[in-house]
C-alpha cells in the first residue's frame, strides 16, 4: 500500500516540478552569493561605481585613489598625524555635522594642508562621502575597547569607534611613528606603505 502510494506521488511529479524545486533550492543555498553578484553588477554598469548617493566614473575613482595614496604616504613620511574616514553605504551626516564643511574634490595638497600641524582643522577626522571631502575636524565616537595596545592614541580609538557603529573605513597616520593603520569592521590592522594603494583600491572599488 505504501509503495503504491509512493509510486502514485512520483508519477504526479513532472520534470518541470523537479526543475522548479532545484531552482528554489539553489536560490536558498546561494542567496548571499546571488545578492552580492547583483549588487556588484548594478554598481558597475557602464563603468560607473555607486558611492553612497552618487554614481562616479572609474576615472574619477582612480584619481581619488591616487590622491589619497599620495597624501597618506607623504604624511606618513613627515610624521603628520591624520584621521581619514572613507564612507561606506551608511549615511555619516551625524558625524559630518560635527565638523567644518569643506565640500571639495579629493586632492593630496588639500588633505595635507588640513592635517598640517596647528592649522585650524588638523584635529578631528576628515570625512570623505560620495567621492568628495565633505567635512574636516569632525568628532567621532571613541571605542571603549580595553584590549587596544597602549601606544594607540585617541585617533586610533576614534577610528575604531566609528567602525564599531558604521560600515565606514578609517585610516590613521601616527604622528609619533608615521605608522599607517586601517580601521574596518571593528578591527585595526597596520599596513606597510607599499600595500596602501592596493588597500585603497579595494576599499573604494569594492
């Protein structure tokens, strides 16, 4: 009886039903990968990348990478302390509003001038959103992580604090050592100068 019932059920399942079942199973199993694929495709159509609310051309993003790389390396060599935030998809208006509006194209000379010691905007963070320098001298939330090394100062704690609350990335240049540190996803890591350009490209192009 049970075998006859099973055979009846099997004869009712068509080839089309099997295909539909397999498609549904595939979507369920690989849903994260599928979502990531379409997000990348949508962002890169026509050699444009979506950054926050703006769609930027690849040439402009290449220029931003070059300018950031130049500024950070120069500040590292001169032991100029800096804290640069690169926004992700989350809006950072509550933090840009704490500083002074800049609203300028990303350029190495401007970044270096902002962080030059004793200039009005050198304290606090510089925030880059939608492919532009939006604000400088911004105040960020400070991490309460007690496991940070003792030689990590306020800039490092602010960089980490922001990445604990948002999807942004923060880059710190130490004025004591010239060391370059990346804060991302609630973690800090030191990078070598020769790694910087590749890291920046990955951050901006995704």
